[in-house]
């Protein structure tokens, strides 16, 4: 069911990238999945986390392709920054190269958001500061 909802959200954001309701639902879906996966029993955990890492990677690819079309979309930039953060939290211990690349990519996104969305610049600066201190927050 979550995958169907994600498909609906993807269609919505590609159709109208400035419609914040689709982006809020996108954020809700990932918060919901995080809540559900954190309460799993130890045995079922690895398969679900592998699936979730795959979904996050797919979302990162989808958001990057949307940014090619809508390069100044605040909502898309924010969602991609959040997906990179989520990817960081789900990382596999031996995947430091990908993690470092995504950390740098997230930093660039947040710096870009400071320029594109100056009314929320302090929020993005705070997120940058937290990332640089090693304690990424959402």
C-alpha cells in the first residue's frame, strides 16, 4: 500500500511540483515508514530495512530527475535533502564512500536552499551546522 501511495505522490509532484500538499504527504509517508520499521522485531528487521534502503534510493533518483526539470523547486530540494539524511541514517557500515558523497550533496542542497528560500535560511543554516557537527537532524 505504501508503494502505491508513493507512486501517487510521484505523479503529483511531477504534475505540479509547487503543490506543497503532495510534498507534505511525501514527508508523512517516510515518517510513517520510519515509525513502522523502528518497531519491528529483530528477526524481520533486516529484510524490511533492505527494502526501505531500496525505496529511499529510488526516491533519491526520482527527485534528482525532477530537479533536472525544476531546478529551483524549493520543495524538491527539501525532499531530496531529507532523503539524503534518511539514506545516511539507513547506511550500511561499510558504505562510507557513498555516505560521504551524499553528505556533500546534502550540504550543497542546503546551501542552495539558503539562496532560493531566504525566509527559511536560518533553518537551513541550522541543518548545515548540525550536519557539520556530525549529528544530522531532520
